[in-house]
């Protein structure tokens, strides 16, 4: 699915939501007389503020409350990007915590004497610390797709908040709310097949695939074939919206090349005879749930499912990109980085660079050419230095919190995986070359080591690495 198709798909989803909420809003919202212009100029904010306060109003029953929430939701959906930012800023600023009330509650708690008085003061402080915007947000929970609406609202906040402290606070409030609602115990693990999944869900797989783009319906059907599995988490209030999904290939031995793995002409294997499950794509389908850890639980649940289905599986591994490598390497090379390359590597690189005398600049120039893997001499010359530099990046380059710098490495290491094998030109696609210099990494999930690996990494930053990867760092 190309970008135009994805945009059309999202527009249809938005229109369906508007139509569904119109019926619920009824007379509480008349789009022709709402007077909120798309960019929400200041002259319209008084009317919007009145509508927000009406949404918090406890008058009437459940039907009235849902109508007011649907009316406010439709007002938000009718705005353009500028209008939505102003809407969110108004929500964040006008429905924040009452700081004076918090100060009074703190003073009351300090002065409380006796257990009953202290309990009452603590309850009052908890109530004062709960911003009204959270209560307002929960009103959408009663609407069809209301939870999805809030997930998308947080995604919007994450894009636009920047240094705006009010918007950042609202984003944190929504994250806290969604973390509670999306506890893994509330989620359903569902296997997605060509026969059982709805067309809407299949279309969303194509739209949300974030690692290896699904070209068309035939490509999707191939990824759901008998020697493949696709699993996703779903929320009861978002039954047709995958939250995060993983694609698995059932093969013999660890795959080292994504092109071969996704080749539609490759014969279908007998899944019952497979000894390895390769997790080759994990996609977070809802950017509004970023930071809410679902991937760890998804992998563990899928391993349990596959173990029950196939007794012959002995290895659970990934074929993963290394998306931060090229950006890190290009930056180091641009700064000269004379110490980055070893003397023998410099000599080899200069020999294929056609008269260059600056090895870091020559290496940067060579890998900037997207056709370099097709030049056998260049590929042969770059193999050893690039693999060593990639191993260095994966193992030794750290964030300020001592975690792995590469985001995919951090994800799998945090989940208890082991770095097993670095695969040369495992992804020769344009994106693979731009992000990872074409390399991919196998992470292995050894069921007997997952917990200890997780503890070592999260506690001390220790990365479990197989000797095949460690050896790349040797002189």
C-alpha cells in the first residue's frame, strides 16, 4: 500500500467515526451551526470552552453524557491541524489541576490529627491532584471507537507537544490513563489468517506494517501462508484495530536474508517439520501507545502459542534491522573519526575508493551510493570493517542510561534476548541500506535464559552476546 492509499484508508476511518458519532450526538451537535472554524481562531474558543464544560456536566443520564461527549469529539474531528493543537492547548490549560486546591489539601494533610482525619485529608489530596481533563477524557470511553479516539489524540500530542509544558502534561495524563486501560491482562491475542480475518483487519496490516512494507494483497497472502504465522494483540474496545503484531516464519535454521524469507516464489515449507520460528517483523500499529510496553508480552505469548502447536520447534529467533547504525556511522565519519578505522581497513577502503586519501570520507562516499552492494570489489572490501563497526555500535555504543543505543537492540535485549549472529547484506532494500548498511541481526530467545538476560541488561546494562558477534570486535 503506497502513501496515497494509506491516506485514503485513514480518511475513510475518520469519516466513519464522524458519522457514527453524529447519530449519538443528535441535537447536541449541529455541524452547520457549530461556528467552530477549522483553525479554531481565538474568537471561537469561548464556544468550545462552553462545550467542554458541558461535557463534564453531570446533569442528565448516560444517554445525555454520551451525546455531549460525541458532540465534543465531532468538534475536534472537524478541526484542521492548527485547530486541533489549539483545542488540545485549551483542554490542557483550562482543565488542569487547581494548584490552589492542592496547596490547601497539602496544608490540611499536614495539620491532620488522628487516623480518620488523616485518611480524609489524603483522599482530598488525591482528588485535588486529579485534573478535570482526565475525567473529560474518560467520557469518550463510552463511545464507539472512543478508546481509539484517545489513542490517536495522544499520538497527536506526542507529535506537537515539543517544549509546550501544558501539552506535555496532558500527554502524560493520557499515557497514564491508557497504560491502565491497556494492561496486558485485558488484551486478546489473536492469530490473523487470510480466511478468518476481516477485510478491514487485513487492510490495516498492510497500512501499519512498519518494518518490511507489504507490497500488495498477494504479498500479504504469502505472509499468512501455512508456513507463516501472524499474531496481534487486540483491545475489547478496539476489536478491529490491531495494537501490535508480529510476523513469524516457520523454517529450518535461522534465516539470514530477508529477501529470501519474503520471496513469494520460494516453495512453501512443511510447518510441522520446522525447527525454528523466526520473528521477522514486529510493528506497533498504534503510535499513541508508544511507551506502553506490549511487545515484550506479545513475544512471550506467541512463543507459548507456537510451542503448543509445534513440538519440533527448538529455536526462537528474530531477523531484525539495525535502524540506528547508518545514522551513527555517518555522523562519526563526517566528523573525521580517524580512530574509527584500523590501519588495514583504511588501506583496503582507499584501494577501492579510486584515488582517495581520506579513509573515513571514502567509506562515507562508498556507502552513500545505493548500488555499492552490486560492486563485488567494494562489497568485499567493506564487509570486514562494516561488520566490526556494526558490532561495536550494537555492543559498546550506549545511551545516557547505559542501555543499547540502537532502539531495536534495546527492545530485544530488554525482553531477554541474546545477540546471536550479524548477517552481511541481510537486507539489500533501499531502506535496509539507508538505515543498517544492509545488515541484519539474529536475536535468540532462549527460554532458559530470558529472565536472567533481562535482569542483567535492565539492572547492570550487561548485554548477552554470542561468540560469533563478540569475535567481530577482536583485533
